[in-house]
C-alpha cells in the first residue's frame, strides 16, 4: 500500500479533522453535494492540488459536480511530477492510504495500463498531486477506485501519447479522468487574475495549442498543463465549463504579491 506523504502538512492526519475539513471546503465553496442524478455526463474534471485548506474550496466545485452526476467505475487521476522521478509517466497499482482509509486501485484497468507504462510505487511515494485528491473522492464516493498516474514529461507529444494509452486501457469502462493542476505560481495577484483567466479560456475552448503557447511562450507556471491536455485529448469533451477561478490570496489572504492560482472545471461527454 502507498502510504500518505503529506498527511499532517497538506491536510490533517487525524481522520475526523480531515473529514471535517473536506466537508467545510464544500460548505465554503459550492455547497454540499445534492442528490445524485445518476446521469454520468462528466468525462473529466480539473482540480487543484495545494493544501486542502487553501485550494480545497475550489476543488470542491468539481467534486460536487461529480457527486451529483453519478459514480463511475474508476477515476483516472493524473498529476504532475514535483520531485524529479526517473519516468516520463508512471502508474501505481498499490492502493493509496489516507487517514480516511485506503483508496483502492482498479486492478483490471491497472493491469492493462501496466503493459503500456511503468508501474512503480516508489515513484509515487512523495508526490502530493494525486494524494490530496483522494480525501475528496472518499468523501463523495465511499467505494471510489482510482488509477493514479504521475506525468513528468508534459510535452504535447507526451500528452497525446498518454491520452491514447488511457483510452486503450479504459476501453469499454465507465471512467472519469481527474486532471490535477494548480495554475500560475508565486506571482502578483493582478497578473495571476489575467494569466489564469487566459489559460482557463483555452481549457474551456479545448485549445490545446493555446495551452502550450501560453505555457511555453509566456512562461506560465501552470504545473499540470500536461495532465489537463491529456484529459482533453483522452475524452474530447462536448463542452467544458469553468466552475471556479481563485488563488491563495483569496482563500487565506496571505501575500498578494506572490499568489498561487487555482481553477476548477468540468468536461462533459
């Protein structure tokens, strides 16, 4: 089992404190999830991955939509690499443990995926970009099964390749792709407002070229543009709705000159 790396720092290590914090993210964000419609119209979501107390209310917008839409068979959670793993992409077939209990890996999908990309729990041992999404999934879906994938190389070619791999491994399955990404990092709030709005506009328009132009040409420090692009290419949504755009200053009122941006979006079948 993959043990928590950031319990006690990115979120509480106590079970009841963690559950209360996740619930509070919904209360202060979009509100608690309503009745499940069992429609399964959502193909993918974008969620941030900072400390839950900082970005969790933004993430709750996407997770509320998922809860109300219906439970998929599995959540394919793709996060960027923050620690320099020796893989372009790498999955983990071992369950993710949080203070709320284990989040089980969908072993049938993992078995197919393992034929296409490496499987190494050690590469996942420190990474937070997938771990911080797990308590939200546990909150909205007590039987949630995940397939965790870290994406280190985020080029457009790699995103296209990973999108094809995910589609092949999930063929015939009802899955949701969860793209884990924060937006611009440690910039003045006024700049973040404009830069993040431009980036999210490209996401809403499914403009993959625009996403890469902004990141490469304008040097936008969006950490998970690869997972976002992979989600768009793997699902080819009929529509993308941006649900929330915010930043660390708006959530914790700390240092307007060096904010981190967060966005939440839903991609429909």
